[in-house]
């Protein structure tokens, strides 16, 4: 995907400008013409100079949720749009977010629509946000669109926090164990090596193994660090390639225990995003395009793409999702019922709520299982190293006695 800046005139002759993300320039031209605009210019835009949220204060989903809710309240109170932006900019503590909002406000003052102004900052505002704002502008229900966005990002933030809380403790314990083991093997064990040589007796097998491991790590530790850096770099390149991303996503879905949880997270994100967009009046094809890009898993995204192609041919959503073999039968059946009854957004939100609860249960269960396992593993490893030191000393003491 690339970003294209465009300049157009609407049917009233008003000049408009903005940015669209698309695969190529032809798609951008087709979209603008379908919207009824007279195209002045379309060109690829380099966003490398845009604000990078990786540095400085990071703009989180929680920040966007709070901003959306405050914006909605102000609009409901009858405050003018530019005045809302001015107030929100003034009270924003996150400097990165504040600078972006100032740029958005400036773009609106220059004649851009609010959705176009937000769309110029794709690193901050996801496509879901931009399309919801556009739907709110077209339907005259900006406050409702913002309320739905706030609710959506609140739930997405809550889901991410659950996953983060479940993985933080095991990660900290694992890093601590790795540091302790390396310190013992590289710095502590060599202190006893000379003493063991003076015993003149055969050392236990575990002591011989630990001493050999210590000598190996001391000799090759810098090379091991270099090899680790190269492997991480190679893995990142492989993960970003289309083939590598697809193979890793397949592997993740097939993993025991973690695979089902990853699928449930993807289904919850897909159904919630699609339900939010459909309920806000976003066209179904555009809604599926947005959810495809936010699926978080290329295999799930492929199933969504098949559903989008199916709808273009006049078919249903549920059929291709079922044929993909990725989505659970309950999901496709509920979507089919929603299509038949005309309440698909209600069904999608119910599915999202159900899988949110399922993910929470799985995360809690995994946390309760992983914690004791890591503690036992750390005790066994450290206990083995300590035993390799103490056993020869006990043997000498018994001989002296």
C-alpha cells in the first residue's frame, strides 16, 4: 500500500485536498470519480517526514478513545467544530498527539474535511477512525460516530492490556532467569574451576557438563551475541516478507494452546471492527477492506478478502468465511443469521463480546499455568548449577572425614 495526495473539486466547484492509501494510482482515481469529484491532480506522497510515534510520547488507543469521547461530548453540546479542536488541542498533555491535532485543525481551516485532515496522519489515526469520521460527516451524525469510536478503542485497549498483563510476568521471569544463569556460568563457575582441579578426583557428570558449558560460553560469548543479533535481524526481515508473514501466521494458528487464543483475538477484532463500521453506515465493501487490513493475521485477512470478493459478485459474507476454514462455525452461522434477519451489526457485536470473554478466560488460565511452570524451571536450572558446585565439595569433605 502507498499514500497518494490528491486535489479535487466537488460538484459545487469547491476545492478539496487529502490523502488516500491504495495499491496504485488507478485505484485512487477510480475512488475519487465514484465519489463524484472532478480530479485536479493525484500523486504519490512520501510520509516519511510525518510524525513518527515511535519516538517521544506514544499515542495509544486509550488516548484516541478519550479524545473521541471528549470530541463527541463537545459536538453534542453544540460547540463549533474548529472551537472543539482548539479546546482539545489546548488541554492535550501528550505532545505528539497535540502536534498532530494542531496540524488537523490547520488543515480543516484551509478547507479540508475533518476525515481528510485525520487521514493525512495514518500513523496516528487508523483507517477505521478515518472511515468512521467520513461516515459521520456524510450522515450528519458525527457525535454518534465519535461515541462508537470511543467505545471501540476502549474495548480494543482493554483486550491489549489483558494480553500484555498475561505476558509481562512470564517475560520478566524469563529474562531474570536468563541473566542469573549467565552470571553463574560465566562469572561464578570459573572461580571454582581451579579448586576442582586440585581435588585430584573424578568430578560428577553434572559438574563436568557445567564446567564445559562455562568454558564454551566464556570463549564464544561475544560471537553468540553477534549471532543472536543477526538471527533477530534475519527473522524480522523474514517476518515482514509476504511469504514469511503468511507462513508464520499459519504456524501461530497451529500452535497448541496459543493458536486458539490468537484466533479468538483475531475474530474478536474482526467482528467488533466490522460491526462498528456497518452500524455507522460505512459501505460493506469499504468496511471489509478496513477490517482486512486490521485483522492482525494474514490467514484471517485472506478469509475476509474472499468475503469481500464474494459480495462484489452478489453473494453473502458468511459463505466465504466458512469456506476459508479459519473462522469457527459459530461465527459464520451467527453472521449468516444476521444477514438473513437484517441485523448483522448486532450479531457482529455479540460475537465480539463473546470472544472478548473467551480471550479473558484463556489469558487468566494461561497466566495461572505459566507462572508456576517458570518458577519450577528456574528452580531446576539454578539448583542444577548449585549442585554441580556443591557435589564435588561434599565428596572431598567425605574423603577427609
